[in-house]
């Protein structure tokens, strides 16, 4: 592929160019450069417009790019956050990097998730440079959202902040004001290794784990009662994802490990979730003979929420109506996004993006007109929010 054109101003052409750059997760296919190639293009695109740039690369090969249009001072700052990585190109039908447009839709891996929204943010930033705003407008083009979100983590660790943020994940123009977090845990159920003929010596860790799995299922059935809205999808949930145990069929297994995902809602923490599991496990240890366990958390991401009548939400709704003529729904989602990390450090914000389909699937596309409308709305929001 030839060097992409950095003079492109049209938001749809820019989205096409971004799609044509392979920024799939390293290790998921032929891409070994990580986000480096797309980060270099975004940097060159910003520099061509004399926009201040910063390169954040704590993890080699996984860079994020910050673009800043400085205000004159005294105004509120706004961050557009968009991830540059995509899921694997493997399994995509046709050319995943084509960026072709058919019947008003732009096709290719990442077209919806989320290079269409990223292009809208980039063009909004460039146009904001001409408005002489009082507040800063910031673009955070971040790595690794599809896996561990190290990009946004590292941008925040480098000290970048804003008064509000917009993440242009493909939401079909719905405004997402809340989503779940998660805690990943591992439970080791201990047995005693012995020859398969020696029931007098062995303790079967896998069988003992069965007691815990029954209680885990009961626990899962109780969680819908915690829904803040009464809707089951808005409730926390839990499931066992992986179970490992035993070395060979003719031995008593000494350990069985169960990996668990617990999705959380606002108000829940790693500590509160771990305490719920300890209650279950300690009860089993006191009632089931030879039941022994260890519990540990392996990963955590916070949930996210902002009041549906928050002033920034109202501002986004107002400009969405002005641009599209339709009031967008305000709703919660089940998936996790980088907005939770921004919210955790006090940045108010919402997830609002174009009309996409086929995310992570064999064919992905985004509606062209929704990219244009999003870019217009982003600029209007920046002009209003950063004016004072």
C-alpha cells in the first residue's frame, strides 16, 4: 500500500483511509506493527494541519497519539477518545482493508468499530482549530481498547485530562450513559492427589468443585434482583468461563481451578464482589467435608454511569437533535468501554457514535451519512462546550 494521503479533509474519505491501514491486534494475524502504522498516519495528518501532537508509548509497539488544539484560556476542555486497534482480520469475508462504499455504507474491518467515529473526531478537532475557542479540544487516539485498554490507561497516567469526553463507539446514534464493569476471579478447589484405587487417601478436587458450581448457579440466579431499573440486562451477572482440573484419569485430582467473570454495576467494587464469593466458599468449607479453597481476583474494570439529565448529556442531546432532527435514546449497555477509565478520574462523558453493523463479525460496515452527521455534531459540541 502506498503512503496514505495526509491532505484528506473529507471525513468519509478519511474513514476509508483509516480502514485501509491494518491495525488489528498484534498476534491475531499478520499484523506485527500493532498500532504503530496508524499512529504514524494520524500524527502526520495532525502535523500537516499544525496541530500539537504527543506520542504515548509505554508499551513498545502499542502507541497512542494525543492531538491538542489549545484554547485561549479560561474555557472548559473536551476530549474525543477513539481507539485505533481492531479485532483480527481473520475470518473476514472479502478484503477486510478495502474501505469500499456500496449503497451508502463503508465496509471493512474497523469501519464501525471504530474508525468511522475516529475520523469524525479527527475532523472535528481540525475544524475546531479555526474557531478560536477558550477551552482546549483534545483527541486521544488510543491503542489496545479491544484487549486490555492500555492505551487509555497510559494516556491518563501521562496526565491528560479534560472536563468532558466523547467516545465515538458505534452506538447507532443512541447515547450510552451507563455500562457494566467486571471482576475476573479464580477459585482453586483443593483435593488430595492419590492413586485412583485409593479412596482412603485421595480427595477429588473436581467433585468438590461441583458443590461450588451449584452454589455459583444459585448466586447467578439471584443477581437480577439487583437491577437498578428492573430490567434483567441492567443487572449484574456472573458465569464460569473456564474449568481446569486433573492430570490423568487414574489419579485423584489435587486441584480444580474455576475462572469466573462477574459483571458489575455502579456501586459495586472488587472488594464487595470478592466478599460475596468468600461468603459462599466459607459456608461450603464449614459444611462440606474436606472442602478447601483459595480465591483471587485477576483483573478488574470499573462500571460507568452518568445521570441521564447531566448537563453534558443534555448538551449532546441538543446537538444531536439539531444535526439529525431526531432525539437520540439515552440508555445503558452491557459491554465495557474506555469511558469507565475516564469517568474513574473524574471526566464526565458519554459514548455516542455512528450507525454500524457486523462488529467483530465476517463483514463490518458503517453508514456513511451517520459519519458525516457525527462529525458535524462533534464540532458543534466542541464549539459550545469549549466556548466558556
